C-alpha cells in the first residue's frame, strides 16, 4: 500500500543524516561499541536508510520493533518531566546531571521515533514482512548481547530493565525472550499497523 502523495521530503532525509553523523560519535565515546546493538540505535540507522530509499519494508521493520518500547519511553519521560515520578522506569538517565547534556539531548530521538515511523508508514505504506525481519534480527542480536559485554544488559538480554534475572536459567530466559517478545510485541504491533494502514488506504 502506498499513500498517493508518496515522497519523503529532502529536508527530512538530509536532517536525519546530519543528526546521525552528530549522534554516532558522541554515543560511541559515551557508551562504547556494544551500545550500537540496542534495537533503538540500530533503528536510527535503519530509519536513515529508509528515508533515503523510501522503503515501506524498513519503516515497517523498525515500527514493529520499536513502537511499543519507544512509546513507553516517551510516556515515562514526559511523566517524569511533569511529575518528577517515573511511571515505568528506564528514563532516569535523562535526568542525571552527571551525564553530559549533549548526550541526553541526543537521546531525545526516543521521543521522535514513534511519530516519525508512523508518519512514514502513513506516507509510503506498510509492509507486512516487517515484523518477521524484526524477529529475525532479535534471534541474531539478543544472543550476541547475552554473551558479548553481558554486563551492559543490552536489549535486556540478561534481564528486564537492566537487572539480571535469576528466576530461570539463562538459556531458558533467552529462549523465552526470543519467543514471547516477537509474538506479544512485534506481531501485535504488526496487526495494529496492518489494520491502521488499511483504514488509511481506504480513507476509513
């Protein structure tokens, strides 16, 4: 499905590319190489590619993987701004005065991502293969996160919210993660986006 007006504006393509060029070295210096295996960071690069080639598949891929988590991040961040309380947790670092302001400002991409990918899907269409690509990426990346620099708990490969879990054996947690998250998060997002894209397509 393609929206009749089609194209992605050039200013957005250039703007996101310039932002990526600024963001990547700052994050590398602050967090290290393992940080770029976070799905949100991989998503930044995929969005850049998706903008330039105007790929419905790439935006659908990113949306299925990130919409739920980035929306939770946004709600928690805005809630903490307004009430000083974290509804879910996970955005405490955004208020840490010991973390450079530039890093925290660049981290606002988490807030930008949900509306951007939804807008892009509305603009150029939804591809139902996206959630499958996200699932495949999860099966590859999360085991790497589990074994490589595991102390950072990238993508919560060792436990949710950066706390290593000890309720079940590590291998069992990994299998559950790679099964439950794709089914409950990625596929559910896919169903919602497919429904929304059909309504957009037929003007309903």
